[in-house]
C-alpha cells in the first residue's frame, strides 16, 4: 500500500483527494495536515464523511510533512509545496502539488504565471532546482513523462479543459495559433471553501459574473504549456465567468480556421488524437457537452462545431472542476507515477440527475 | 451472476437501478424495457452514460417481460407490476417493484392507499393472490422477511424517511401515537423525469410549494406499515413540500411525549434500535441532518431534539430520495433477497460539495 | 417631506428601506449611516443602485444619529436602537427599529426573548423607560396603536408569518392554544449580507438545513405577542429551516382543532378577520401559497386546509422575508405613524417568474 | 388613456407586458387574448397577480383582434402578427410585435432570419407590404424612426444585448467587423413558459448547456441590423448558453482591434455614444456587469476591457431578458410611438438580493 499524506486536507481539493483515496485499493491515507480546523476528525468538518473517514487533522507543522509517507499530496495554494519539495525529494518521497509551484519548467515561465496572481498570492520561487525535474500533470499531453515521475505539478482546472480542447487544434494546424478565444464558465467550488462576498449565496445565486477578464493565470498557464508542447507561439484571450452552480466547468473555445474544414473532419482529428484515452469522450457532431453529463466523474466531454461562413471552429469542453479538474486528474497522475492502472479508483459514473 | 431485467428503464428510478447495478459484482443487467424512447441505446437518452452503458432499450411488450432474467425490477408507476407478477413468480423469477402494488398485505390496505392517488393513477389490484407473499421492502423493519423473499414492494421515498424516524418512537412508547405530524420536504427528482408546469425551471427555482396537504399517499403508507409493525393505531398528519433542489429529502417529525424525556435519552433509543444497521447514522444531540450530507449515498441521517416546555420530540431524517429513498434501498433489498452482502454495490460516499 | 435617516444602511435591511423610500412621494432619505464600508456612495456597495441612489454612507458615530431627521430607521442588530432611542424621542424624532429592542412591553418579555439569542447578541435592555411607549409593529394586530406612534419595534420576519397565520385561529378559539407547531422555511437573505460557512454557495445550494430547533427567538416573540393580544397561554414549537433560495419565507402551521370544522368554515374566519387588509390574500380552499407568488411584493398569502381524520388544521403562510417580513412592513408602519396612506410606496407586484 | 390589447397574454412575454402596463398612468389594458388557458381570469394562471389584475383571458379568434384598442401588442411567436398587421394598420391601430415578423425591412432579410429557425417556426412572410413601414424596435439605434411610428418589431433579447455592445465598436471603427465573437448566456425564462425536457428542473439545475452553436437566429438578426445601421459587412459568430437561472442575460463580446486602444479610450466612445440614454450604464473600467445588478429593471450595464497583448476588446453586456430584452424595451418603444415620456412606467430598480 502506498502511504499517502494529504496537506491542505480541509479544503475542497484535499477533501476530493481523501474521497478518492478512501476507495483506492493500493493507496492508504496515513495522515491529514492543514493550517486551520485542526485537532478534530475530518468528519467533524465534513459531516458527510461520518462513518467513512474519522482520521484526525493535524496542524501542518514542518516536522510532520512527509512523515510516514511515500507520497505527499499538496492540496494547498501557491507557495506551499515549493517550501517542502526539496526535502521530500531528497528523502525519496513523491510529491504532487495542486498549485502552480511545479507546473513550469523555468523561473521565467513561473514568473510569467505569477504575474497574473494577486500580489498576496504571487511568490518568488524558492525551489527552482526542481523545475527541470517536475512534470506538468496532464496525462493526455505528458503521459510518458508522468510515468514513474516523483514530482508532478497538477494542472489548473480551467487549464485542463482548455488544453484538451486546444491540443488537437494546434498540433493539427487547424486554427491560427494567434486567434484563440476561450470563454470559460465555472462552478463556485473552484474558488474554495472559504466564504466570501462574491460567493455568498444571495449574491451568487441567480447571478453570472465575469471576472479577471483577459488576465486570469490559467490563460498564461495554457499558453505556456501549449507553446512548450507544440513549439508554436499562442495568442489566447481567456475570460472566465462564475456560474451559480457548485461543481462543473465548461469552456467554449473559438479559433480561426487555417483552411476550410467541416465539423466531422475536425472531430476526426480529436478522435484520433485521443484514441485510447480512458476519460475523454468526443461527442458526435451536433451534440454539445453539458456540465451535468460529466459532474461526479473524471470524464471530459468534447464537442466540435464549425461556423463555416466565418471560418471558425467552436470547441466545447466540459469537466467536473473538482475531479478531472483537480483531484481526479491528480489520482490519474498518481496512478501513472506509481505504476498502478491509470483508471484505478476513478471508475465513477457522473451523477445524474 | 444474477440476470436482471429493468422495466421502466428510461425514468429516474430505472436509471438509478442501472447505475447501481453497473458496478455490482454479482449482478448483470440483461435487458432494459420501457414504454417510450425505445429502440435506442440508453446512453442516447442519458448522455452521462456514454461509454458506461450502451444497452438498447426495448419496448415493454408482455412477451419480453422476464425473458433471460432471474430478477425483474419494476421501476414503473402503480398498476404495472401487478399485471406481470403472477406469471413471473410462477416461472420462479424474482420481482421487486417500486410502486405501491406490492407494499401491502391485503386488498383493504391497498385500497386505503389508492384512495390517496389521483383517479388516473389508482388501480384495482389484479393480483391479490400474491399480497400474502409480498414483503414490504424496508430492511430496518423487515430484514428477516426480505432475506430469501422473491417478491418485494420497495418503500415509497417519503415512507422510508418517516418510518426510520418513527419506528423507535412508537416501538419505544416515546410519543403519543395519535399526535404525529410530519413536515416533509423533497427534491424535484421525486416527481420523475416527465416535464411539468410545476417543475418547469422558472416555476420551481427560487420557490417552495406545499402540495397534497394532509392527503399524500405516503402518509397512509406509513400509518399502515407502522400499525402492522407495532400493532398501534397511528394518527399522522403529513404535509409534503417541493424544494428547489434536484435530489434529497428531509422530514421533520413532531410528536407529543408520553412522559418527560431528554434528547440524549431518546437518542439512545435510536442508537440501540439501529445498532448494526449499515446505512443509518444517528447524529450527536445538537447536530441536525442536512440533505447535503447524504445525497449521492445510501446513508440516512437522523437527529433528535426535544422541546421540553411543550413536551414534544422533534426528529429530523434526511436521505437521498433516489438512493435510500428508491434505487439504493432496492439494491439493499435485492442483496438480501439473493443472499449477497447487504452493502454490496452501495459503498458510495455522499457527494460534497 | 419626511426627512429620514437610515442606520445600518449597508445591510439587506437597510438596503430594502432605501429602495422603498427612493420611490416614496412623501419621504426623503437625508442620510445613511453604517459601521463598515463607510465613506463611499451606497452604489459602490450595491452596484444595482448606480444611477438610482448615490448617497454617501457615513460612519454611525453617535453625534450623527438623528441629525437632519424626523424619523430614524434602525436596520441594525439587537442592542443598537436601545442606545439611541431615549435621546431621539426626547428630541421629538420618530424611531422604528428592525431588532427585538422595542418589540416588547416589559423587561421580563425582553429577557425571555434574549434568552433565545446567542450570548454575543443578547443584551440587557438599557432603555426600559420606553418599553411602555413602544408599539409592536404589526398593523394587522395593532394598527390603532401604530397610528401616530413615534416608537415602533418592527416584527421579526418569521413572526410576521406566524402571527398572521395564528391570530384568527387563537382569537376564534379554533385550535388548542397549547397544540401549535410551526415548521418554518426561509430564504438565505434573512441571515444578512455577511458571508458565512453555512451560506457559502457550495454549502447552501442543493441543501436544506434545520437550525435552532425549538429554540429560535421568533418562537418566543410570537408566543409573547400572541399571549398579549389574545390573553391566552400559548404552547408553540417552532423549527426553522434554511432553504436554498435568496428571498421568501413560508410557514406551515399545525394545530389541534377545538371542535370539528371544515376548511371553508375556517377560511371564512380568516376572510372576516382580515377584511380590508391591504396586503393579505386568503386563498381559495384547495390552493396553497408558494413563495414565488409573493416575492418582490409586500403581499402575504394564506391557505387553509384541514386534516379531518386527525382533527387538525394546517395553515400555510408565505411572504417575502425582506418586504412583508422586514422593510415592507416597516414602511407600512411608517405610513401609519406619520399619517400617510398605508399603501403608499408599497404597490409593487410580486416578481414572476 | 391608450387602450391596449395584449395577444399571447398567457406567456412570459405577455405577462411582462401586463405587469408593466398595470402601473402605466397613460395606458389601459382593454383585453387579453391567448390561444390556450382561456376563459378564466389571468390571475388563475398567474397567482401572483391575484388582487392586481383579474382581467379574463379570451380566445384569440380573428374577430377579437384589435377590438376596443388603439394599440395591439403581439407577444406571440413568429408568424402570428404578420397575419393581422395589415388589417390593424388599415384601421389605424398601432402594432408592436415581439417576434421576428416585423424586425426586417425586406423579404430577403426576413428569409435570412427564418433560415435559422426550426422548420415548424419558420414562416413565409404574408405581409411584406408593411416591411418598408416597420421600424426595428431599439431606441438607442432608431429612436427618431420609432417616435410616432405605428408598426414596430421589438428586438430579440440576445439582439438587444449584442447590438448595445457592438454599435459603438462598429460605428467607431474600433474593431474589425469580420472578427466578432459573441458568447451569450441566458436565463431559462427566455425559452418561455412551456415545460420541456431541457428546462425540466432536474435537468437545468446545476447545469450549463450550449445550444444552436453558431446557428441561432439572433446572430443573423444582429448582423442584419448592424449592417443596415452602419453600412458595414459584419462577420459574427454567436454561441448561446442556457444558464440555471430564471431571468437575466449576459453577452461577452470579443473583437479584434483595428488599432491599439486602451480600455478608458474605448469606454469613452461608449459614454459619448450613449450620452443621455435613460437605461444604459457604462461601468467604470475594471468593473464587470453581472446579471444580478440589472434583473428586475430595464437597465443595461456595459463593461469595457482590453486584452492588449492580443489586440482584442472584450465588451460585457447584461440585461434582464424579460424587461430590457422584451417587455421593457417594448414599453420604451410604445412610449416613443405615442409621445409619452420614454421612461414612463419603467422607473424600476433592479431587485437585489
């Protein structure tokens, strides 16, 4: 059994990891750490876990990090994992991080990303020595590198959806790489468990709010990774919107066609590129993804349309932001890192209705 | 493998059964029947099932009922199962029914229940010969009888919550049996998949609607079963309300105490009565059940409070109406009927957030 | 023009008052005070007010209270109005308060109410000299006393609904006064604008939460006022539930009949008791109130049902918690206090859909 | 008093018109017509109207159309108004239509629009003789022509938002006219009162659904009107999405800049273009419109952002789809047609929270 420690266990990210690992036959959670709400069983914070998990949450003091663990999951904000990774790696302990700390291959890339964070969240990287070792945690792009890796930077939730929609378009030279517009919509859980004015129920309910227009960090993340993977300069405008739903994320991606192409032809490019992928469904032309068809699962639905008169392709991608967008893709990565079946613990149906 | 046929496969009840059985290691779905939307794979109707289940839905003509099956699940309205049960039983095929057809032990009981249905739903029973064989499908009340049974009438969703809250109160002589008031609240999925004015999104959203005030059939169902189980005459007023949520059901139960008693004492009665029950959680005094803590699972949460100045107990019970209130309790029953582990295929965490 | 100052202008209660007074032909808002978010126009806090109201919010320092005002509206928590009322009344300035400070006629009543508040909210009354002057702000019960009054304690939101449902039952000797159960359901806005875990969108959405079971202060408020108005000892169990909606409040009231009576007969008692009331609608027997039919207006809908076999009446009452439950009834009171038409500024249709 | 007949009174569009006209001091509703649910008072269908409007709904037979009316409002689908307009105009009766029948100036334009409708909704125009008389009902574009007009084709809801966001961009030569992408999001009420699978609560709740990708008729409507108004060939890709909210509509508009320009500069173009407009609010740079800030009112909020590295402008426009997107703009048009103050009956605050 792989002994796993989860740091940031009291947030939605940590919770998602706990839930998945509880039913994983090869992994055992050995400890839960957090900064707040410590000293009590996790089920006191999340009553739905009563009877399923009674592990105590301990304070995340440095001495506890990595204790009794083969793997540490950092379900923490930017700047936490980078403080512990070197020591953990030196001790031979695997690390997967949910923040941007280990998504990038150089300080320059990391700084470009941090430029999009608010000043209290942006951090100077304190562990750049590991940036040439870390792998970007998207199996559909970097499966070979993730296999056997011991340091993985899990993708951002919007980045997962955008990349899955864009990779075949750029690799296949289907759209002009400078013409990309992504209109993103996300459920509220993406913003975490901490109450805020913007997600107070009376404010969020029956509302729709665009935010960080053309300045969200996942836009830069996607451009960076895409440029690295495809060696093509990307021009991408990304505008996220906050939906009045709890889970689910959908991106509508627009791009100018490099040459005339019909939807079935472009769909075929997706089908071929993603052949054998265990969690991707390329829908028939004419069908559009919805969040309801994927929420509760690690599945990603992709739909292809073409606006012929205007020579544009429209790709719609839907995922559960907390699963394929966070803990689900993390477990997919962990399975690859440690040689388990990639789908182990992830065979969950979407929840409907 | 137990070969199982699901009739009414295109409704929410049938869907719930499909989803649970897909991951059950001892049961195999051999056919899906329905009255409408037939001739296509079930995933064409429920796109979230793409890649998980591609079985075709066939028209529910009499000749197909029971074919290639050891068990037939009727996820159908009142009046359907009663037409087929005799033939199926004669052929040695097991039957579980989601309607009221086989919940009662006599024509009189069934007629009392039907008196609460609208005229187009009330049916004269055509299979009363089996009423002395059928078992009411609530394991917490009739586990011994369900074990090995081959004809079970699955409980109504509100009845599950009411009975789980009332049984210890009546058995323990804690409340006056004529003083019971149940204020029920349910999500919309309980009304099924067929669009209607009352559940059109703009009408249901941001709304709360009481309905069938003191005339809902589940009130009679509960009184009937409770009287049978406890040999006590029950006086129960039940008022259901439609919530603007998809899944989840909560009952707030009020009763006059027969003698002074504090909440911890009454809670103990529940704890003892339900010791060993795999899906029931009796919460600490001071904690109240919520639907969010149970939805997505077969769990039932129960909370106990006392209004001392007015000598009343308040029991709150929460379940997922589509799982513990329908397909989940059905699978619990099926496991008991066929000798599988009672929890097999039901070890699902609630989904949160 | 009646010069009015609103204290607590940045909460939902103060906002509701601002919105109503903006279109009142006889009242002018002269100043807005608050404890936080001061120094900026109210429209910076509530962007929907841009172009409608650009008044600046000033800090609520004692010297500003009552300045340039004929009326001060305290849209503040318990304990604030009591500190200022004596000085304001001495200066001939009218006072209406949204908290419990001036709802009661004696220290004993006020203490009984405070016993239900959390310790940080309960206050020892510092202005009991005015308790014999203040009027309980429910026009349907105390219209004569409110007319011309200069100190009014506005009703609590749940109290409005409960009292409107109970007064005819108790006055008419229809139910046993010790047998009353009120199952309340409220939208989230009743808990105010301050973000909290319980009303964080992912926690509240798709949820239902009972709270303060049989210990909510509005239960005591109703019993106290009802006992005063009807000189009858009341036994009332009140259990509120938090709904996943923004506005709207519905109470389902249960009582044991003193003698057999059918629904139309009891409905007539309501119709006669409330003849001429401008904002009350007693629905035809068979129709049930819903929150959607009243939200956005000062209207209260009342429905009457009888459970004949169990000799119980069921009264359902629905209001908009922020209008008839707060700012709407406040304006009704203000109109009566200052001799304006009772309906002035309140002729708003419910918003549907 | 302007005597007004509303046809299609039992839909959301007709209802919105009724609600606004009830409080209009110069207009009197003389009759309500509809195809279904006739023979009863409108308040039997819409219980929130009890006590506010008890007019009977009559069957919409041809002989009743225009009777006792100076103005007929067609709140009806495509193809209805065109059958009656000639007769009404010949009788000197004013006509305003909510469908596409009279939005266009030629058969060619109308056919282009109908090409986007489903076959059961597309109609061959039977009244092209009036197409040179009709005016497109958007005051911000065609105020002069609407003043005194007697035949107006009210704008489509998405078209209102798109045009208000695009007109200054095109008129001001700010964006490449062939580069426009509009990502639209709408509440469910835009689809009307008729229950459907897609808007059944359990299906719509917690969901987001793109539909008619790049083929929605309002995309063609906008291009047509914009080309007519600005004499510029427009290339526009429009993708609408169905939100899980009742009211509200938001468009995120993307366009390639013709030359470098910062957000404040572009915002100034909007401020100048819309100076004096009674219902438009151009937000400060850095603020984004939300639906919550406009719903319940006739207000339109517009926000301007620029993605400098990619030379794109992002315009966000938010309206209440049933008011500024339908009945509100209709009343604005009616006021202009008949010489009333443009804002009469429309001075409503948004409803918040």
